[in-house]
C-alpha cells in the first residue's frame, strides 16, 4: 500500500509538467501586457525598416527547424563554445536586437516570466500582419532550451530538391501543403544574395526579362542582393506563386515547387487565390510554432535571450 501511495504522489507531481501545453492567453494573468509590449517594439522598428518581416520570418523558421521552437538560435557563441548562430546557414539571420529590446521591456514589466521563444513567435506574428499578411492568434507558453549546438543545424539550402524538402518538413510533422505555404510565404518578402542564385541565372527556362535584370544587378561587386518576390517584395501575399508559374522564381527551390508534380497544384491554387494563401499561411505558421516546444517545467525562462541562465 505504501508503494502504491508513493507512486500516486509521484504521478501527481509529474503529470502537470507532462501535460503542460501551449494555450492562447498564457500570460493573461502573469504578464497581461506581454503581447502588447512585443507588438509595440515590432511596430516601432517596422516604421523605420519594413524588411524586418523577412528577417523575423527567417529567424523563426531557422529556430523551429532545429530542435524545435526553443530560442536556441539566439544564444551567442563564446570562445571555445560555438552555437547555432555560428553556422553558415544562420550567418545572415538578423533581427536579434528586436528580440533583445522586447526582452528588456518584458523583464522590467514581468521579470522571469516571458520566454525568448515566445517573443520570437509573437514578434514574427506581428511583423507578418504589419507587412500586409494575415492577422492570426498564436498560443504561448513556450520555454527556452538549454542547448545550442552547431552540429544540430540541418536546414534546407536554396537548391534543395522538392522531394528532399518534403522529407525534411515531414520530419518536423509538417506536410507538403505546409512546405509550399511556408517556403513561398517566407520568400514573398526579403532578398537573396546573388551567389546563391547562380544556378537560376544559368537556367535557360527562366523568364528572359527577369534573367537580364538579375544578371545586370549581380554584376556589381560584393555579392549584391535581389528581391525574392519581384512584384510585391515587402508584402506577405500570394504574388510570388504567380511569378513561379511564369518561370520567374528567383530561387531554385521556389521555381521547382512550380514544376514538381507533387507541389505544382498547390502553387497554382495559391497563385489564383490570395484568401486561400492567407488562410493556409496563418495555419502553417501556428503549426510550425508548435514544433517540439518545451512547456511546463522543461527548459527555462532566460533573463537574457543571448545567454543561458547559468552563464554556460
């Protein structure tokens, strides 16, 4: 009987942590202004620089696809101790100062309450809406991870085949529709360096007028950048899918989604229906934000998003 009682109390102690989940309005009592603080920081930056939507979308994707949405990407490397931020795919990720500012204000208002992982999720959501994309609610309650190792980083490159990309997304619990939605939607804003699109510049199938314009830009020194969406480069919308249908996809993976039999129909449906794209993009962003999250007593709530609490 004594052993049964002990097991019962152990079960009661462990279950709340095991069953902890993300939920809408998680900070309603513990930090009522949490979401508005993040929104104000993002809005202030967006007024000066509309490109932050692309930066935050990339940051959120690069964080969630490595060990889940746990803010492991935000950890600064130290001498003898590299982090995810040290790796090639993450070298051009930017916008960390936006997360830092939101964290500074949140620590002043509600110390040790709001996770860096939730800040990234909320900031990305807010930037999407500011950039003309859908407004959507996200559940919160994520906690910050305790590991940031460059060996864990395995992100899709610009020339990844569609089949390989589908497999990578499937490993994260995302389906083919999610993949087309997130890659196309993520590339509806932002730029790419010319060095990463040489294969497309040498593709005879690429629209001639676009090819000529890109080649002219890419002749400049210091590896210049070009917009991924040539029509509406600062708006999160479906325009990029129409461009892909006309062989005007700037990045190889974008164009391949318009050619591959498993994704061509999805590209076509989004190109014709912006309302459908907006709906699916919001759903896919919420779904991505749930990838292997830490909740309950797992992980920690960092005081500084760039450093683990124990300083290691």
